[in-house]
C-alpha cells in the first residue's frame, strides 16, 4: 500500500480537477458576459424555478466540511460524528423553515442587517448584524481553505500545504471578481449537482464493485415554475431538505468504508490524515481495475473543488456585499452614490481575501464585481435566498 | 383586507404550528440518544446485514422523519393562509 502515497501526479485526478476548475472559471466569464440580461431578469422579479433555487441554495451550503470533513470525522470518531450531518440538515428545518423564513419574509427584509435595523429601528443593530456577517464569513472560510490545501497536496504530492491554499484563494478571487459567479442561480445549481455526482457516483461504483450490491440514485431534478411568493419559498425549502438529506447519506459511507479499507490513514495528521479519505478511497480499485480507481478519485477531487470553491466564493460575495452596502454605503458614507459604493465594493473582495491568505493581488478593476455588489448587496446566503426569492427589491433603494 | 387583526390571527396560528413542529422535531432528535441509553440491546440489533439499528436510524432514517415534519408544516402553513384569505373575502362579499 505504501507506494500509493509516494507516487507522482495521477493524470486522471489532475484531469478531472482541471476540468472542474476550468468549467468554474468559464462559468465566471460566461455569467459576466450575460449579467446584464440576468440583472434585468432578476430585478424584474420574475419567477425562478423552485428546483433550481433549491439546488442553488445547496450549492452554496455544502462546503468542504460537508464533502470531505464528515467522511473524515466518521472515519476517526465513528457514531458520534454521524450526528454532524444530521444536525447540519435538521438545523435547516428548525431555524429556517419553522421560525426564520416566515417572519423575515413577512417583514419585507432581504438581509439580516436590513431586518435588524428595521425591526429595532436602530442603526446600531445594523452594525452589529454586519459584524456578525463578517465574523461568521471569516471563520467559515478557514475550513474551506483547509479543504483546498488538503486536496491540492493530495493531487500534487510534493506541493506544500500553504501553496494549495494560496493557489485556490487566487483562483476563487479571480472568479468572484470576474463574474460574481455565485449570483446566477444556474451556476450554483450546477455546483450542487457536481458535488452530488462526485459524492455519490464513486460510492455507487465502489459498492457495486466491492460488495456486488446494487443501488439506485434517485435523480430528482424537478422544476417548478412558480410565482415568487411564500408558497414557492416554502416549496423550495422542502426541496432543500430533501436534497440535503440525500446528499448527507453518502459521506458517512465513505467514512465507514475508510475505517475498514484504509486504516493507514489513521497514522497521518492534517492533510495526510482521515480528512482525505473521500479522495483516497476510490483509488483502492486500481489494484484490480486499473484506471477506474483513478477516474473515480478524480471525480471526488473535482467534487471537493466544487465544494470549497462554491462555498468560498459565496462567502466572499456576501462579505463584499456587507462591506460595500452596509459598512460603506450606510455607516461610513450614507450619502454616497451607487457609483461610489460600487467603487468601494471593487476593492473589498480582494482585500478580504488578502487578509486570509496574504494575496496582495488586486482584481478590483473588473466591471462585473461591481454588478454583483450593486444588484446583490449583502444577501446573506441561504437564509435571505429563501426569503428574498431573488427579488431585487433591496437594491432598488 | 389587510387589517391588523387578520394579520395577527394568522401569525398566531402559524407560530403555534411552528412550535408544534419544532417540538415534534426535538422529540425525534432527543428520542434517539434516549433510546440508545434505555434500550441498548434493541438499538444494537443488526439491520440490513451490516449496521446496527441506531446507525441506520441516525444515518438514514432521520432524514425521512425530518421531511415528514417539514412537509406537514408547509401544507398546514399554506392551508392556514388560504383559509384566512377565504374568510376575509367571504366577509366582504355581501357588499354589492
């Protein structure tokens, strides 16, 4: 087994990962080009399909922690770690569906800071809410970077961990600066299905190949074309629940199989430890069916890329929005024109990434990031997406 | 149509529904560790070949339970809104 860890770059894995990164960057360019019509579309408040919207929410929600971390934790801690995915999924029900989505929507607020200021009639609460957005975003990006480092040091065995972090940080910054890519429903939806594909297909092939069992993946991609109202919002949440549940069945399977098949990972720590079981496990097929294991491992690598890239850029966009719309536009200079706010938002994504992985490079001149900041300011990820329903109302003031 | 009273009665009903669903959810959530504690032999039964009952319930069985709760909540919540609207409209129809 040891030569497996010492081998050079696997062409299959590299190819799949490169395709994912390439496709993501391409989508960034593509949406940048199409953003004008897209903004017309969303501001006009026309309907978005429930299925796509649910997928889009999950594209952002399922992070590197979900994709790699849970499998690693189930492998190292067993039953206790199995509670994590369950609680991730169920927190959605308890908070969003039952208590948050309804009141927020009824209030007519589209972001948490908006709600805080309006409800308590106090700009202080807006400030507090903005700090929370930035604080949560900052700490949420850390594990994404860890996932990036782990994956890249798996693909390129000689590459130091920090280099992976910096590289992925650069790619994501470029991407956000180019397209504000998180803001097009389609792109996010594609990211969810990429992850779903990547986590489920290798498992199924593994189960079939190793256990000779059969299983069927329920491909549920139902599109409802509805009006943007409360009923549609609730339906979307229902679909989010369903899709998230299906997704979370798979990572523990990786963990349990890793427990039996890859005990040597217990010796490693950090990027060489159980965290990479999702990436490493499919390789086991290489001993019998030569390239198949590498292909599947390439697929899970691609899924890992989709996971941390989508989550990271989603966080980046929402933090950018908080900086430009709330901190600059409302607190620092309330009388600033939309154009000035855009100028501010141009520099904020690059600066916030620079904090994180010391990237001094500025992508600030791109027109498209100003689009994303103008039209989607401080949209707090899934919560607001459930409620706001892609409504452009918050931007029209 | 959009009187305060109308809104408040709807909000009260929906809050009640929310709390009921949350309690059901908490029941399921806390029920599993309690079952592990009080009936360890039962939860250690092997189902579907490999895993024990408690693994099965937590890893897979949990999600359908949550789906059922959210489906019920969504159905009821929408029905409540419809009922309320119908009531208000029927109050207004006598006027020519």
